[in-house]
C-alpha cells in the first residue's frame, strides 16, 4: 500500500470532513476540527442534510445522513453530547416506536440520488435503521427522555427477529456495544454472530466477490467490538485483499454506481480514508 498516494488522493478529492478526519487520525488534528466539519451538515431541525452520505444529494435532514454522521463520530471515538442531543430530538420527532424509522424521506426524490435509493422500501419505516440510530445515539452518552424507551423497543426487536441482512446485523451490534455487557447482551451478541454467517451481503471469503460487507466492516480496527468473531487467518486474508485493491491514483474503488462524478470522488476519498485507518490499526502500514 502506498500511503503517500492515498493521502494525496484524499487531499485532492475528499470533502473538508474527510480532510479533517485524515488530520485527526494521522497528523495530530483536533476533535474540535472534526466536529466543526460535521456540524456544517446539521440543519436547524437537529438532523443532518446536505449530501452527508454522498449517494443522496438533498439538503434536507435524512435518517440516512444521521447514521452516516454518527457512525463517523463513533469510528473516530468522538463524543459531543450537545450535537447528539439535538440529533436525538430530531429522531424522536420522526421515528415511530411501533414501526421504526424510514431511511430516506419521499421528498428526497426531488434531488439527484443513486439508483439504489429509488427502492420504495427505503421510504418505509423500519426497525433496522432505528436500531442503528438508537445505538449510535446511546454510544454518545446522552440522557434524553425518549432514548431509554427506544433502546428497550429496539432490544426487543433484536430478541424476536431473525436477521438475514449483514447491514442490519452490523447496525444491531452497534446498539449492543453501547450498553453494559450483561449476560443478556452477550446472549444477543451470540445470536447476531450466528445469524451473520448466514446473512445476505456478507463476504466471508477474501477477496470478496461482488458487493457486500466483509469482516473488516465489522472489525475495522484491531480493538473493534466484533473483532472476536473472526479468526486471525480471516482478518489477515481480508487485510491482504484490502491492501491489493488500491488503484494507481492512490484511492480505493467503490462497487456501486453513484449519482454523479463528484459523488464518486467523495465516496472514493471516504473509502480510501477508512482503508488506511484499518491498515494502520492492524499495523499493515510500514
């Protein structure tokens, strides 16, 4: 892996957010700078908008953007209770604890977006998305009057639902990680672990064949919550595959069609950043 070329690719093509994150992880940058970059996407209603997830170009607040923003802070181990409380206010207004929350709003169709977001189920309420948001909000350490009830509703969904999509399972793990590791939480962890190996869009073998989540998506750094699920051999095989995927321009490719060339470059810069963070964490950068 050529770290210098990867860095150059991020500086050339990344948004301010990715550049601030690069500084934070590799150049002694501050949490404050990362938070300022994230807050630029936060709307008056408390949600995140403005194409924070590059495949949807709407300025309006979207649950999809909230998950992207909160997961970015989670992966950087940055907590900001004030920001998170405002986000929780937004989620509490648009979520339904009997049905869940939609991934995107119907009004987002007024703006450019990747074809996979034209799926009508994306606009239907789902506990899968809500579980992720609740977990990421709880990880922020906030006390919000809505959150405790939401946690119990989402935990019950994990208890009673067989998960068959790796994306859903990754979201559910996030909620479990945010909670005290009681015997019940450990039991639910084992349940999800068993379901993961049978799930759609999970690529256990390296290199992955087509689109899907790999073990490195579940354990992107060496001390990840889900690291214990995978053997050293599996992790090392995926690290080798990841290292080999760097392209001549220094960046990593994406395996789907974004809504435009700017979105492609934004995604590639984001993915490149995540790849070098992973390789550095597992001591694969010399």
